[in-house]
C-alpha cells in the first residue's frame, strides 16, 4: 500500500494539505494511507522504529524545530525511494530547496493548480520503484543522525552498544548492530564475525581469515562465518572461476 506522510507545524495548513492530497489520490486506482505530523522529530522517530515507511513525503519548509529542507535530506539518506514534495508559502526557500533531492516545489497559494502534477510524478516514481543512496539512522542520547551507507566502513559491537565506523569518524547507538540495520538494507553489509558487519562497498580484498578494506583496515572473519563470507563475496562480484585453496 502507498504510504504518504504530510508534515506541517500549522494545524490548519496540515488539514488543508490532507484534504487536497486525499482528493487527488481518491481519483487514482491505488490504495493509500496518510500520516500527519506537526514536526520532523516525531516523523523521523516513527521511521526509525519502523512504524511507517513513507513512499511520498509532502513537507512544509518553515517549521518550528527542524526545517523541511533538513528533514528532506534525512529522508533522502534513509530511503531513496521516498519522493519529496515541498509545499510552502515562501518563494525565498526555492534556491535552498535544491540542496535536497525533491521532485516538486509547490506554493501553498497555488496548490490547487500544482499539487496534482507533483503527486502524479511522485506516483510514477513509486510505480517504477526508483531508488537513490540509502542510509541508516543512528540514535544515542536522544539525538538522531542519518548516516549514508556510502560513508560507513563497518558496524561492530562495543560493550552493549553498536559502533558505526565511518570514513569521517564513529557513531554509537544503544541498539545491537543487527537491530540497527533494517532488513531491506542487509544486502549492503557482509557479516563476517559475531561482532562485525562490513560495508560491501568498502571491501578491497578477501583473505582467508580477514577482510581488507579500501583504507587498509583488516576485519577478522570468524570460523563459523568463513563459508558464508566467501560465498556472498564471490556472488557479489560475479566470480565464476575456481577459488584458490
């Protein structure tokens, strides 16, 4: 089912957007559900805990707390399948909006005219299942940060926390690594040890007992994971020859 989120801190504007979006979608032969939010934090929290997975996000830009452009960037990183439509009353934000991936910039006072083509374009993206660079949400001490997968070297356990080791530093999450990685993103990681999940894109070399990353870091491969690691590694890189023993 198509999932759409609307986010606007003004209740009157949020209800108006709900009415307009519903009227447009009711004319389409497609089941859908709408979720309304007054702030970015609540929306991101529900995504983080997998209560919702939006396909389309209609966002106001000027809001209390986190603004719509920053929210859009996080949605871009979390799930490239989510199409973003900005619905705003201010022309001044138009140049800044292009720092985030979005498919349409709609003025509220012209929503009757422009919101429908924006939604139809988003529906086309949804039906074609187009994707962009995904990411994961790391949360610690009530702060959330979206980490693009392309920046992650590996994820490991440090005490009771997960450590996300990145090209630009490290981050921690109170959840375990297995809980931190959504099931739909498991294909991006190779578990080579009870405590290590390595980003496939960062692997330079497979040794018998280690994975060598592009920056030279060596990650151990446990005996119990060795067979699975080799199989997934060679499947990933379409190796059809005979492995050296």
